[in-house]
């Protein structure tokens, strides 16, 4: 099945197809300076890859902080024809969570890279399907210091109301594209049954709310068995960072048909807002994370991880002060991407496009993760870890105290090109002797949270040749250097289509090769047409055409 859709945006983006794994097509990952050249304004780039797994996904720009500027959208993949999922439902709704600032992304990026350092601050609004409020709240009467939005609120700020039929079972697909905010999501008076995480089925577990970090996707089932004469709150509260006052939760309404909804008048004024956890309730966050386990049933069983690893890498997250410039670093190296895509430098052996130093695979034994760094300085570089094909890799993500005493932050980490098994979480410094890892039923994810002053252990198999970023999914953190790159069996990548790597040092090399051996995949891309789809239907081959026009100031996906 072939699907095309187009997106019009500002800037010089490379959209990343979040969570859909580009098997055997690493150039379709959409990461500028890693898997391809950035797409210039006015140019067209065709992403061609195979959709091999049903689930809840999304896409977003991966150049600078474009996701924060609104370049993102949902991608839902249905099961293949004739296949069944391990749960049944009557209908579904899709909820995309994000955050919004009034300051432009360009000014945010400049502030993060300036001396003195200027932090972006907390978001002005939490958005649900791209809509939110500022200066008032739908539930203002229940929020200390806030006011209720008036009836004449601008139509663009009115929430998207989700209308459902009584006495049905709904699948609610939830994805977080937030730039910074971690969220606690709930639906008033409705228990949710968790069934999917990051496109992988999990053991069904009932929850009243779920913690969703940037990059996470979930599916939950709800029964529409409540009083149909009233409406119910859908809420997304900030957690893991101290929220602003007054609170600015993302709010919208679950509306029972046939009652006609009015987004403002029909807000459930007689029903208080769902009560969020304390913003720093990390114990509750760890409890929720521990409930997510791989599905093992007669219908379907998620593969178990290999029982041992071939190579283990420990990545220490630190905040650093380099002569007044604040950076994030991994094993004392802050990620700075080159002008030549790493895929090209590695494939063509262009040593000038790569760091000469091998990145560290652990950190000093005397480093105290509970205290600020004794030496706050760090280096800058590419941090490319090279892996052979078909081996088992363990990665221990180790959190640490930041520059301010007694402070450590939440970091959601995402790996491109792979699902991985989440083997466990722990407190303090990781120790192989005392760490009890789950090899029985760990969930398959491609996004995982790292809690303050703790560690997270993951395992994956190097079965997808390519050059894959592994990074914190918080947009300003990645911009400030919190990430590494995994280069995996690049020698197995045969032909790269034209238009992917023709920039930087690879441009001349590819031009020389094309004169002697024309690229069979280098045929011109078809002319794109505007419009788009967000549901990819049954699994199959997919073409995504992204068009970038410098003069168009909006994005659309039907």
C-alpha cells in the first residue's frame, strides 16, 4: 500500500518519522547531519520505507528545535488485513499532546547558546491536538489564581471536543510531542486500561492516570459507561518540573452523544478537575513505569531479550558550565553534529568528517552522581559508538546531580532505528552486582524515562544497519548536547539514493561515484500534491513526500 502526504513549513527541516523503524532504509530516518542532508527551502524529499508494525506513532522535524515550533503530527498504523490485535474496541480517538511558548524558537535557541545563558522557561500553554488557552482556563473556577474562559473565546483557542457514543469501548491513542513538559494524563470518571506502549503490546493494566514523557506513545481502552447527560474532563498536568502558578493544564472535554457540545458552555462546571499527582512525585512515576510489562498471552507474545550482552556502555548525563556556556554532556562530551552527515562520512570513509577520539564507554569510579560535578567543564564532539552487526548491546543511562546542589532532572531517552527492552530502573549509581534486571517480561519500547539521581538499563540487538541517534527527547536538552550516535554495521549499507548525502564532504565523493556508476535509485521524485493522511491503514510500503516552502507559515495534515 502506497501513501503520500505533504507538509509545508518554515526553516530547513528534516522530519523524523518518530517510532516507525526504517528497516534497511536508514536514510529515511529524517535526522539532519546524521542520516541525511537538511532539506533546503523549496526542495522536495521523498521518504520511502516499509511500515512493518501496527501501532501509535508520530512524526516531527529533527533540525534545530522545529518540534517546538509545531512541526509534528500523528501517524497511526492499522494491523495488516486479516490480522487481529489482542484486544477489541468499537472506535478510536487520537490525542496529541504538546507544549507552546510565545517566544520564537529562534530566540529560544539563541538564548540557550548565549553567554549569559537564558533558559526557555516553562511553556505558556499545554496543547491538546494543537489547541490550548492562555490567560484563562476552561476549568478556571477550580484552579487557584486562574479565571474561567469566557463564552466568546476565540474559535482557534476553543478545545477540540471528543464526542463518543454511550455504552461502547474506545481505544484512545495518546502521543506526547512536547518540547519540555512531562505530563500526567487522565479522563475524568473513566478508568483506563493500558494496552500499548510505543507501538508494542503490553500486559493490560488498569490506571486512573498515566505519566507520559516527551516521545512516549500509548493506547488505552475506556468504557463509555458514565452518565451520558454530562461531559467529562480530559486533562494533562505538568509533572517532573515545578509548574508555573497558576497551573496551566491542558484541558478538553469528553462529550457523550447525542448531547451537542459547546466547548465553553458545556465544560463540566459541576465536576472538579481530575486531581494530578504532586509534580515531584517520582515514587508514583516509578510505580507507573514498573507496571508496563511485555504482553505474553496465547494470542501474542512479545519476544524476550537475549539472556546476556556482548557489550555494555554506561552513559553519564551531566550538566556542565564551559566558561559561562551551559551544556549537557554524555561521559563529559557535549554532542555537536558535523556539517557532513555521519552516514556519508562512515560509508565513504571520510575521516575528516568524524571525531578521531573514541568515546568513553563508562565514567570514572570516583564520580559522585549525588553531587554537582567537581570540574564543571566538558568537551564537545561527535560521540559515535561503532557496533558490529548482530550483537547484543546493553546501555546504562546514568543520571547525576546538575550544577545546582541537591537537584537532578527527568530525561526521556529515545533510540532511533530500534525498539529496545527496558530491563529496569534504579536509584543512585548503577552496580551490576546489586541491580536486579528483568529478563522475563521487559517491555519493548523506543522511549524510556530516566529518573532523577537514578539509572535506567536497556538492551537491544544490532540488527538494523544505519547511523542512529540516541538522545534525550527534551528539545532544549538535545540542542544543548544531550545525545550520542550509534553507528551500526554501516558496511552492510549498499546503495544510498541520490539526494540524501549530497552536502558537505560527501558531495564531491558522490558526484565522482555517479560519473562512473549512476545510482539506480536516483530517478527524479514525483511531483508532490498538498494534503495528507494521518492513518496509514494496513501495513505496507509508504512514500512520504515533504515539501518545504520558505514563504508558507503553517503546517497541515488531514
